[in-house]
């Protein structure tokens, strides 16, 4: 019986400590929504960006609205893009075609704000990007900044 109580207590302790949303530099973990928002606002201010906050928590700036088709989550889009961190270091760029439903949530939300031919800047918090964990060359908890030109919608 003591062993069951001991094991139950350990499981409960692990569950309670494993659910923290506060970033712990030693064990990884996620940054909080408030921390992410403060970092995004700082980036926006420091770079003179006129951005709108989406209900999701992401910020965006429509550079050109476009005048063609409006994509949906079921669309296949072609986009020219540059991805940067908030220190303005580029981590990816190019032209790509992809089903919109297969990319990060920030793009799924942001790209339909345009019509074909439009341009947008997306400032995406980690929870709408790649999350808390490292992904390829993108460190966990990264705020991502994308400049996107929507070339085609199918």
C-alpha cells in the first residue's frame, strides 16, 4: 500500500511540475502568452511597424491587399517569402507552393487575410508557429516574422 501511495505521489508531483507554461531555461518549457506578446510589441515598436493584432494573438501588417482570389484553408497557394527572427536574422526564404492546411497555424490564419497578389508581414508567436521545442534550425519559443507575397491561389 505504501508503494502505491509513493508512486501516486510521484506521478502527481511530476504532473503538477510538468504543466507549467513558464519558460525554464534548464528544462526547456514554453514561454507565456504575455511574454510572447511583450516581445512582439517590442519588435513592432523598434522596427516602426504599423501592425494589427489578430484575435489569435498574432500581429500582421497588410502591405498590399491584392485583388485576386482569396485563399481558404483548403487552397493550395504559391508564395514568395522571407522568414526572420526578431533579431532580423533570416532563417528561410524562397518561393513555395503548398496546401495552406499543411503549414503553421500563423500562416493558416494570416494568408487568408490577403487576396492573390497581396503582400503581408506576419509576426507569429511560438504557439502559432513551431512551439516550445526546437524545429530544424528554429529554436523553441521563437517569434517568427514572415514577409509574404501571395503569388497564386488554387
